[in-house]
C-alpha cells in the first residue's frame, strides 16, 4: 500500500502540478457510512461530439478522502481512500450564466483498512469507483461547480467478499 501511495504521489506532484485546473471537495453518506474527500482536477484538451450546442469533455480527478462507519452493529472503522478517476462530462458548448451538465466515470481507488463495520467488508484494498452525476457551473467564467453524484465502489469480484458500498454525494469545485 505504501509503494502504491508513493507512486500516486509522485505522479500527482511531478512536472505538471502547475497544470492543475481546479480543486474540489465532496461530502456524502450511504450504507451507515459518512465520507468526505478533497481532490484536484486536470482538464483534457480533447472534446467529442462538438457539432451542436452540447459536447462531451473530460478531466482527471485525483482525490484523498476518509469514510467513517456508524453502524449499530459495531466495529466501526475510519477508512482512508486514495483515488484517480477519468470523468466524462456532457456540457453546453458556449455556456453563459448557469451551465448544467451530466457526467459519468469509472476510476480506481485504494482503501485501508478493508472493512468499515461489522457487516461491511470489501475483500481487497483495490476498488473500482463508478459514479453518475449532474450539476451546474456558474459564476465568472463558470469557475464554480456544484453537483450531485451517486457513487458505487466495489472490487468487481476480484476477491471475496465483495460487498461494495454506495454513496450519495454533494460536490463543490472551483476552477482556476
């Protein structure tokens, strides 16, 4: 786990740190667990389906978070979560004022420990994290981003048990 954390840190803090396009915070809960995360965003230069008023764009989102179990069954834990996720976003081509969007993603997470409470065990530190979401960008140059995400994390049956976890999240981002 330490080696992988060092590798992710080296990638995140290598030559392109000045290219960070934004930062985010998110809070959510689900399955007797609260979660909070902070992240950094790097926009892609590529866009797809650009003919109409909408297009598909994307960004990398690296995050560091914490999950806190609060199950009545006991043995509640606090999990540390490190993730990297490519996010695809359907958004307006030339927004003015409020700019709505929809997004979808499948990323990779490392968690420790591998259980949150007496009833929920994840089987491995490696987890896939997929989400769908919607939100709105607003403000001067759409620098502010407020959205909702539904996220599911599980190890994809790589190792048993694979109970997974679901979160409802509110996310706020600021773009430079």
